[in-house]
């Protein structure tokens, strides 16, 4: 649900029969997490990591129209350029983009950022 079509399209182009199945859904909680808002406003969150475009959209949805202001004091790190593009399109400043699009790659990019 919400996944990119690139893999399925490439497989079909090579003659494969592809059955798409929704393996999971990313959903917003029913209400805002007040602890997150309080921690952001208190400056107690140093880094926010995004591992997919849906995580960007979900956090921005939770934070509301002033998401970019709420995240202004945080380092914003994205797992790759597609996720970073989504963050920028939604008005966020992106400080770190991993060169290797994996969790270990994201951690390495953050380590380099703080050196």
C-alpha cells in the first residue's frame, strides 16, 4: 500500500507475471502523540530519521501545518534521495542523505555529519 511500482514494472517488462500483494500498511495514529510535540518544543529531540516517503508524510501529517518549524532545531536525515525529495516537497530542510540506502548507510551518514 503506497509502494513504488518500479520493481513490478521492470519485472513485467522482462516478461514476468506479477501478482501484487499488500504486505503492510503505514497508517497514522488516531490522535497526535503529545509527548512528541512536547519533546520537539523543548528541544529534546536532536535527530529525526526518515526511512521512506511514507514516514515523512506521516510525521508531517502528525505535526500539522507547522511541521517545518517544529523540526527546525532537529537534524533531518533521510535514507536516500527519494525520501529526501519527499521531505523537501513537504517543506522540510534535509541535512543528511545516506549514500547507501540502508539503515546502516543512514547511520554512517549521521556519523559523518557529526564528525
